[in-house]
């Protein structure tokens, strides 16, 4: 599972724990999900950026 930081155009920042994110053309939003369950929705008209943070650090 990864952590996502959503930055909105209105200055609000939200953090979401999810397995992934999908863009829905019909609804015009980003849907964050775990397995097959939606855990958060972000309307595309208000999203400035979405950053994915890995859940594990990789060492080399």
C-alpha cells in the first residue's frame, strides 16, 4: 500500500493510504482504491497535483 498526497487548487492538502489510483473519464475524478474498494475521490477540477510515496524505502 502506498501513501498519496493530493494538493488541491484551493490550498488544501490531503493524504490518502491506497493501493492505487485511477482516473474516471465519465465522472472526471481520481478514485483511490484498496483491492476493489474506493477509499477516496478527488475531483479533477480542483486537483493541482498527486504525489505517490512508496511504502518501503529501497536501499542500494
